[in-house]
C-alpha cells in the first residue's frame, strides 16, 4: 500500500529543507528520493513546483507530481479518488508564503519519514493512494522502494 504524504509548513523554505533531509536519509528510510516534490505558494498566490534535481532523476515522477498537484488544486481527473479531505486540506494549507513537501512512500515507511522530519515542525496531511488512479497518473512504472 502506498501513502501520499503532504507535510505543510507555514513558510516558504522549510519544505525545501525537508526535501534535502529526505534526500540525505532516503537510503536509510528505504524510500525513492525521486518520490518527493516541493510546492511553494509564493506571496502573490502563485504555485511553484520543484521536483528532484538529481542528474538521474526519473521524468515520470516529475510528471506525476505536476498532475497530482494540478488535480488537487483545480479539481482535475483523479482528485475525487483521493481521501475526501486530502485535496481540501492541502488547498487550505497552501496559502501565500507557505510550502509543502509531497511524498509517495510505502505505508510501512510513513512513521520513519515523520520521525526524520519532526525537527522541522510540519503538519502532515496523508491518504492512501488508490490502485485505480487515472492512467495518465501512471504510477505503475515508478519505483516505490520498501
């Protein structure tokens, strides 16, 4: 079972720091470092999405995060398959000047991820990724370690 986690922060920089920490700890956490993304809600209300910058990062993960964030923020295809409160809570959390770390991890790794990020004082929003996501989300070819 795969979990979609969003760790929200009330500033624009801590989600980036959290992503760096996940990158450092990915092997110990048994998660794919490409299975992370950072969304920043700029002070003008626009959203900026940053995915892995590793030289061998997989393009499908970047595509997945863009599609997911678009669906959550604009009610696109697939948003209705996520837990009822996940899209709404994420939209409410992304206010100007805030940021969020998005992760897709095996459910068994969620506690370890939260423990690794606890010093940054984020708030978790999470749901289980359903098996019947739209084809264009194509997560089947993506690596979920664990």
